[in-house]
C-alpha cells in the first residue's frame, strides 16, 4: 500500500444551485479529495484554516482515516472562503467570490510523517504552494495535480513549470482550452490535439473532465474515454472534480499501482463512482456517509453500463 498525501484548500463554501442555497458549509479541494480517497486508503491532509474553523469537523475526519496533523490553524485569520453558483446543466461553476484568507501567506513546512509520501495529490490551490509541498517530499512515486481558471489566469507561469515535473494533470475541458489560450467557444484547435499539446509540456498522463459527458485520459501509450455514472439526483456538483481525483488516487495508492492503462482505467472508473455520489447532495453530506460496499456496487454497475 502506498502513502497518500494531499495539499489543497480547506474552505467554507456558500453554494447556490437550482436545488437550493447553503451558506458556509465545509468544502475545499483537500476536503472533498480526502473524504473520497479515504474510502480506499488513509489520507494525510496538508493545508491551513483560520481560528473561525470548527475543529470538531477535523476530528470527525479522523474517524474516516484522514490525518490532519498537517493542517495549520492560524490565529487571528479567517478560513478560505468560496462562493459559487451553478445554472442550467450545472456543468460549470460560476465563482462569485474567492477569499484566500489564511492561504494568502501560507508557507507549509512538512512534518516527517509526510516526507515519505509515495502518492501525492496537489489539489486545486495556489500553484506556488503545490510546488513548495512537492519539493519537500523525498521520493514521490506518483504526483498528480489539479488546478482551475482562477490560477490559470493569475499564475500560469508557475503551472507551466509544475506540469513539467508532475506525472499527471487533471483539468476540465474549459480549463484545458483556457490553459492553451484557445477560445472556449471557437475551439480553434481539435480536442485531441489540445490534450496532446498539454501532454507535450511534460506530464505522463493528462486527464480531462467533461462533467456529465464523462472523462478522457491520454498518455503516450493509451487513450481512455469513460462515460460519467449518470444519476437522477444531482443537487450540487461542487467537489465533483476533487472527489473524482480522490477516487483515482485512493484506488492507485491502496494497491500501489502505476499509471499503466489497466490501472488507470480502473482508477478512472472508481473516480467516476465517488464523484457520482458526491454530487447527489450539498457539501460532503452524501460522500461522508458512503461505504466501500456502495462504491463497489456502482463500480459493477458502471462496468455493466459500458456493456462491452
Ligand atoms: P471542484 O468543484 O471539484 O472544482 O471544487 C470545488 C471546491 O474548490 C470548493 O469547495 C471550493 O472551496 C474550492 N475552490 C474554489 N476556488 C478555489 C481556488 N481558487 N483555489 C482553491 N480551491 C478553490
């Protein structure tokens, strides 16, 4: 079994979807990732919160095999806050407010327990912070990173450097085009060529999320296309990407697997399943109460749905 660590945002989110509005609920990329990945293997979480954060919540995470010794509590500061809304098919979040707060000047100093991490997920957060954490891990086996429009706009140069040294990059389709500076509407570049362009920047695998249209993964050896696990109950897509990544990394780390085609295909399917549970309710309400048995059920159903 590998050792899985994540760095990413730990947040209070206010989210509005056609199914309701919830204010200041637990969120952040590291939270969604950890709750999802811990269905497969223990997770070490690195991040920062302000002294307004409910510490009982972190204690509850411990019951789910999530270690939070790497979460700093900054006195006199506020926790990261994000406000977003979804409309129509809810495939894209509209960010209305992003307050970095405690993350603004966060300089992580990793503890010894983190340094022998073998599977590292650099969840969506300041790319410089992603680099700082990666540099402190002694011998990572697999490093995958995520990002979003906010960071592509403000710190693309750091992302370009990061993509050279990670094994995998996860983006959604709009972010892929934004990164390549192609118009999302006009898509003046073929989709596969766009993926190839990103692959040529350095990573071994590029994973592109397409919301309810599924996911694609491209490496120099393979191309995989997997549908989403469609459900009737879709209330809040926040964290879909992070819980998807949690399923991928949790599965790979639990079995000490690499990025070969078979392992990736199964990992993508587990990520698809964890994301499908996450979007059925707001915040982590649903995902927190899911069992491994339910994950395995949907994994089997997904295989049947592909009907090959
Ligand atoms: P996802 O829907 O998987 O892309 O992730 C949603 C989560 O990302 C929310 O819980 C937010 O708190 C968090 N988030 C939003 N904007 C940012 C940002 N600029 N950096 C890091 N995390 C963010």
